[in-house]
C-alpha cells in the first residue's frame, strides 16, 4: 500500500494502525507468545455481524498488543476510539494453587477492578499450560484444570468463556494447535464483540450529537472529529467502504449546511468557513491524513477550502485503498466545481484568480496522485476519466494567463504583475512531499505565472508552438461541425482558425476564412463588415512584382455571393464569331439583406436568361447529410468521326462518384480545386480562355454591384459552357467553381454568301414569282456578309453575258439589315464585259440587299432542220411549267472575299409558247399562229407580225404576201391562247417552203384592280341652285381608297408599301380642264397622304369657274401616284427592245402583278408628268395609275351652268 | 429551471436549440455539442450491457463549473439535452427526469404532426411553449 511508506509523524499514526489490546499479567509469558499470536490472529477471517441491519462482513482481525497500563483505559467522556483498548487480556501460566492464591488472584482482581472502574467489560484471562520448566516443582502442582476452574470461579461468574487455556503453545503438536485455534477464535470473537459493542455505543453517541445540530452552539467541526474517529476505526479495521461512508456523510452534511446557508438558513458555525480565502495551495493527496488541516478543523479555524481539501484527501485515500482511482477523478471534478459554487454561494471573499490557482493545482495534484498509483497502460485506457480534469486545468490556466496579462501581445502590465505576485503569495511554500519533484503542480504554476515565455510554454503548447497542429485540430473540429450542421460552432471555429492562419502567415487561407465569415449570417453586421474589409484590404494591396500570378488569391464565391442569374444578350445565346455576346451576371450579395443583381428589372423566364435557384438544402439539415453535392449534369454528344453526324446524345453526371458516394460521417468533402475562369467548349474544340472583365464596387458598405462585362469571345466556333465564374477584385479572385445548371452559348462562323431570290423569308410569305424572260426583271441580291466585313470600295464584278444584260441604272440603293440608317447608295457601272457594283461598307453578319434589273433575252427559235420546217411548225419549246425552267442564265460574280467566282444561276421562264399550222380553204392557204400564254400574267400583244424570213428576194418580190385575216387579238390572258391567222397569197406558185418569222410585242397587262374612287360634285354658290358661268363654284372631290387589295394581290397603290419603309401612301390629284370650259381658280393640285392600310376617304375642295353656260362636262380630275425621292427607280435602257418585243418601256406602265413587291416601282416607268427625272438624282416623281385602278364616278358627268345673268346679250349671228 | 434545451437528431445535427441568456448562445452550442460525445459513450455502454431494455434518461452527462448537462435519448436516437445552472441546487434528478418526460411528450406531438417533415428543424408553437415553460422558471 502506498501510504505505508509515508507514515506521518502524527501521534495517532505513530501507533500501529490496529485495534489496541492490552496485556496484563505475566509479561515474560506474553512476550514469548507475542510473535505467534500476532501472526496467527489475522490468518483466518471472521464474520462480523453488524447492527442496524448492515450486511455482515468477513474481516481479518489484527491487534496491537500493548502492555496494560492504567492510563490506557479511556476516561469518561473521551470519544477517542483509536486509542480505545478493545480487549484486555490477562496472561498467566500459574499452575500452582499456592502461588495462585498468594499473588495471581490478587493481581487479577486488581486488574479486574481497574477495568470495571472504567466500565470496560471486554477482558480475557489466558492460562498457558505446559511450561515444562515450571513443572519441576511437583509438590505444588495442581491439575491445570483446577487453576482454571478456580479462576473461572473467582472472576468469571457465568462467563466461563472469559478464561481460556492455551496448552503447550511452543510445542508443535496437535494439542497445541488445537488450543491455539480455540484461543484465536475466542480472541476474534471477543474482539468483534467488543467492536460491536463499543462502536455501537460510539455511533449512538455520535447520532445523539448529530441530532443536536439544530441547537445553538453545536459545531460541525466537533462533530466532524467524532465521526472521523469512527471513520478512522473503520479504516483501521480495513473497512474502507465504511470509512468512506463516514466521510461521505460528513460531506453531505456539510454540503447541506452550505445549501441551507444559500437558502437563508445560516448556521452559526459556518461563519468560520466564510472567512476570506488566504491560501489556495490546492489539494494535498500525498499524505493519508493532512494533520495540518485536521488540526485547523479541530481548532475551528479551517476555511472552506481547507475543509473541502481535507475531506477530499481522506476520500481520495480511501478510494485508492479501494482501488477505485477513477472515482477519484470524477469526485475531484465534482468537488472542484462544487467548491467554486460554494464559495460563490457563501460569498467568501476570494482574490481574483486565486480559485483558478487552487483548481489548477488541485487538478494536477489529483492527476499526479492517480498517475502514481496506476501504470501507463491503465492511464491510457481510462483517459476518458482524466480528460475532464485536464480540460479544467487547461481552462483555468488559460484564464489565469489572461488575468495576469500573459497572453496579451504587449506582455503583462504592472497591474498584472502585482496580481501575479499576490497570487503566488497565496500559494504558500511548496510542500515537502512534492519538493523533490521537478514537475510538481506547484512548481508548474509558479513558473507559468512568472513569465510570459514560461506561460506560453506551459499553456500554449497546443497553440503557438504547434499552431500548425492547432490549425489542423481546428480544421478537424470545423469539419465535424460543418458535417453535423452546427452553425454557431462553425462560425466560432472559423474565427479561431482565421486567427491561427493569420498567426501562421497563411494569408490565402486566412483570406478564405475571412471570406466565409463575411458571408456568415451568425455574425453581426459589424463583424462581417470587418471580415469583408479584410478581404477587400487584401484585394487592395498592390500586387507584388513578378509574382502576380501566385499573389492572386482565389476564394470560393459561394461564401460571399450567390449567383442568381446569367443573362445573355442576344437572347438565344447564339452569336457568330466576332460578335459581342453580352453576359450579365446577377448576384446576391450575402452580406446583408439587399441584393444588387444586375438585370433585376427583367422578369423571370426571359429568353436568354438563366435563373439560379438558391440551393436550399432543407434548412438546418447539413448539406452533407441531406443531399451531398449537387449533381453536375452535362450533355454529351457522340459524333461519328467521319461525317460529324450525331450518333448519340445523352446526359452525363460528372461527379457521380461524389453524389452516389455513401455519406459516412466524418468524411469531408474537399472542394475540388479546378482551374478557374475558363469556359471550356464541349467537343473537340480546344479550351479557350474567356477573359471576364468585371468591375466591382461597394455600395453602401454591403452591396456589390457587378457591372456587366463584355465577354470577349474567341473566334473558335463551338458551344461554350460556363463552368466557373471568377470575379477578380484587386488581388482576389472570387471563384464559383461550378455553375449549375450548366449554361451554354454558341458561337458560329459563316462564310459570306451571295444569294439571289427568292430569299428564304420571302418564300414563306409570298409565293414566288418566276422571272420572265423578255422583260426587265428585278433581281434581288442578298449578301450575307458572314464573318467578312465589307469595306468601302469593295465591289462585285459581274461578268456580263450576252443573253442577259444588266440594266444598270443610277440610284440603286442597298439596304443593310440591322442598321437603322435606311439605304445606302449603290453605284453600278457597266462596261462591255463587266458590271461592277460597288458595295457600301457593311459590318460582318449583316445582310446586304440590293436590286438589279436584268433582262433575259428570249432566245430566238433555234434553227430547225429542213425536215422539221413544214410539217411541224411548232417551235421546239420545252413544255412551259415553272418547274421546268426555260432559260437558265448563269452569272459569274467575283467577290472581294474570295478568289473564286461565285456562280449564280438565274432561271427565266419564257412566257409564251407558239405553234403554227397551215390551213387550207380550197386554194387559199392560211397560216395560223397560236400563241399560248403559259405564264400567270396577262399580256397585251401588239405588232403581231408574220414576215417572210429572208425578206424580199433579191428581185424585190415577195414570194408570198401574208395578210392578217383573223382578229388581231391583243389581250392574252394567263393560260389562254391567241390565234392569229394569215392568208398566204402567192403571186406565183406556192413555194415549197416558206420561212416566216413571227414576231409580236408584248407587255404585261396593267393591273385593273380598282384602288381609288374619285367622286366629284359641283357645288353652286350658296343660295344658287345652279352654277352660273363666270361665277365661282366649288368642286368637291372625294378621293376614297377602297378596301384592301384582295389577298395575294400585290399592293400597287404606289409609293406606300412597306418595302420602302413608308408609313403611308401619297396620292397627287390634279384638276385640269383641257377643253377650256372651266377655269381653275387657286390651287389646282395637291397631295393627299393616306394611311398605309384600310379604307379611307379624303375630301378636297377646289374652286372652279365655268366659262360657258350650258351643260358642261366636269373638269378632268387626275389622280397620280406620288413617289418620294428615295424610291428605287430604274431608268430603262433604250436597248431594251428585243427582237420580238416592240414594246416601248418608255410609255408603258408595266404590269405589277408579276414579281415581288419590291420590284413594283421599278417597273413603273417614268416621266409621265412633266417632271423629267434627272439622271442620278433621286427626286420625287409621279406615276400614273394603271388603267382601271382609279375609277372616276363623275367621269363624263355634266353640270348645268346657267348664263351669268338674264339680260345678257345673246349674240346671234345670222348669215 | 434549465438554461438551455436542445433536441439533436440521430445524425447529431441540431433540430432545436434554445437557451435563456441568448448572448451566450455560442457557449451553449458548444456545450451541447460536446455533450453528444458523452451521450454516445453512454448509449454504447448501455447498449452493451442491457440490450434493448434501456433507460432513456442518461443522467448527468458532465458537469462544468457553471452548468450541469443532462441527457436523454429516445428510442429513435434523438437526443435531448438539458443544461442547468450549477448554482441551481434545488433541482434534483427527479425534476430533471420529469422535464425530459415532458419534453419527450411534446416532441412526440411534433412528430405526429403530418405537416412536419421528420429531420427538419422543429418549428412548433406548442413545443416552443413547453420549452419556454422549462426555461422560464429559471429567470
């Protein structure tokens, strides 16, 4: 046992720790037997039956045999139990009756009387038999039994068992053994009886004393001493459990008093425990009994800490005897907590920090004590029991360090030092027990408090010295907090970690932590602003030269801001290469409630806008537990390598291994660090960095408004996916490692393209009209510039072909799509071989449109072979149908963007089909020519002529005269035929063959749809019923536009189609009288603007004066189209006459019902009204309407005009 | 009575945590979190010895200088933690037990609510009131 070697010098412990048994009588005899007696007594256990229903116990009894002295007997009132002799033995080996009578009897009775006088009834007389030496004197020898009987008879009235015979004690015989055993049994029994009796009495007394505790003057300290006595006895009897119970009872009693004190029931004796704490030297567990403190208790001068310390030291000792060291630690922790509470409750004045010292020392003392009685393996296995103490000690040391200014950066102040000195003074001197150890708690604390360095060594072992380790520990803690979703500890740990990282100078990590903290909603706005300031400060630091790349810190944007939206402009997120794609990012700035998100005015679900839902994991449930990382889905295309056709498409989860992974606790998900700021295109296109330019600024301290940056896109066509977002702010990159759902935009590239009608979009709306051969046709050219920018001076070179001249005219304009600037001049210059069209500058990916007038000459009928000529007069034409074009003309165009010529094929359709036949009527021969109109247009034919091909012969005679016989039909409607008949009269014999040429002029029939109606009304002067000659009267003209032209009918009301961008049409009216019947007074003409569509009427009033009386026809009212100056006009060339078309373009208004609307005006030829158009200068001009388009209701109306007055002179000329 | 009452899910994330001196919330979060280790220890120890027949009340988890932490585990491994001020000496084990029983009853009511998603933080007025009742008496 540990305590054995450290015997205190105190009085009680000077004696053997055994019950006292006194020995009287023959001392020499006893001395001879003592050794074997002391050895054999504890050899066998004995059952101890207890009072008060306590469980019986087997105990090994030991005894301290001392010589009987009168003083040993307890005086009355003494409560000491330790010094209490439990048994008194009288030894004698008297076998001589004489000797017995003379001396022994007397001696025994004296002994007995002194015992009786002290009320002790526990005695035993041992008669030793068998001393051979003593049997020499045979005369006086009586049988031993007689002596015994005498003794019994003299002293043991009815207590025969109080006298025991020990036979031959020094002989090794069975008889001797037997008598020893019976003696020992007797001894044990008597001892136990004595214990039971005396302890019982003692306990009764003690209880009585305890019951008096409510009486004034009762002292706990006194009672303490009494009950401790009992505890000592139990300890002495090795009944540690019972001893512990005594202390526990004392502990509980004391605690109860303290609690009662707190409840207002203050016991008087507690006053001494309320004295200020002057000593905080901690627990002392080395001594079995701390006599110093015990004496203080006995004197009633113990402080609360003394009392507690002493109590605990006793309990500790007993517990260690009981092999329950772990209970010591638990009790110690409880005690320490309790003491702190009790001192608070009792309002004991304590120097600040003194308790910390006491607790620290006590913790270490307990731990040392435990360590001293356990081996290392045991300690390690039971670390869970000691950890609380260690933690408590650490806490206390920490608070001491703070108190004494040992952890502050500036070191302790003088005030701190004073306090330290005071605290050290309270520690007192080191106890001798621990003095020889270099690592005693006392030394440790003293050293730690003495200097900053030492303190750091002792305390900051887990901090600065191993800051790296500390950070790792914090990181681990953080991981578990994050994993388990404890937001407050997460915040706090992060804060600590940030400090750690700052200490270590790991600015990037600390920055990351600061960024996370800045977005932490658990912190106050001020704190967050501070952390935000940290980040911004770092961002604002000048970038070090050379190390620019490494100096850039990347932070996870998720901490700072949330991406709410990505918006593309244009909406389709599809741009051609080189064009600007505007990408707007919307952010929610987490620091604060407001958020400045760019493009916030736009509603949701806009095209080109991607809204990001906040990734709300079920609130409170940590993300790692609920869903794991969000799956990153991506499209996957599998294209066959040969022809790039899509063979399969699918969806790929890129982080499947993370999503599907089992979420076992404690497996941290490391944020993958991936290269940032790159948009990687899908497919084979190499990753090209997309530089993001962002500006950031703080708004009102908590908002960051990100200005949309132009996203300059590489020229590689392909599909780009926005994978990561990096916002650079000074030195700091905020990186959003994943953008989910993935956002893509497309970049394409296109070669310039020159196309000829019909442009696709027209195909959809208006049925395409074929180009007709033989008439000037407007061809619309569309140039999609693609990636090519048309520069000034770029020109298209059209190589002319004979069959299709380009009717170059001035004032050609081109329109560039997407540019609001209207039209651009287009100069067309024709030379013999080449027509050069210089283009206006146009940016890439625009459409340039211009019109050219071309004329396809109808090819003359092919020369026929002789055998075909007569019999089959049909000109070999292919069947007319639009699907079988007649004439394909190809144009070769040299474009500036390509070294190759572009070949364009224009298909013209020949509108007519002719056949002829020879008819006979008797001798008369007729030639019939059937002209079949295969086109969709109506035509008028003129100058229908059939002439002999070779002209008059050399002799001047015609071989035959051909006379038109049939009706010379001029109107040739669509899909109809006209037959012309000639009679061939021959002067001579009918020639075997007659080659004739049929020719006819044709021109499209003007449109006859009535667009405008004109009504005129003559209004006489007011009050007059009729007009009078010579006086003014009003001509009221109502120009009304009729309802919309029928569906599919091209709008022909001139000047007003959408094609040239005018909102409405303008009509010019003119009142003129050619027959001199009327004089127009004042305005005779004017412009009427009409809205672009719908029925509409306009009324004009014109003053006219009839010049004659009588029924006068109305003055003529002309209505003309007014074409603004910018309208595309074509000046037809003079050589537009073609072989079989004598139609003069100059005086004919061409039909509009052919091609697209854009060509309407171009057909309209010119200068019908006085204004001769100036070449090259675009001026407004007037076009007459086609016949039938304007209906004059008052045409040929007459009005009665009375003579000016009645008495006028009628001139009558009579001859 | 109590200064902090917490309900912790099976996976050790907090379902409900409320404390009286709100300025020291962090400390209580730490306290409760730390106590979970003790809870785990106790559960595993109990599980070994007694099998399914186990006491829900875990008793004092660990005392600190200022607070005492008591634990309770439902059969579905939801933990209740009650932190009591150490200076409050009037509270005996029985009172703590009855507090836990009350808390458990109220928690069961919350779980019976069809609109409550198990595993989500508890947002229930009735539960709040029960907790408030236990917290309020200390002030």
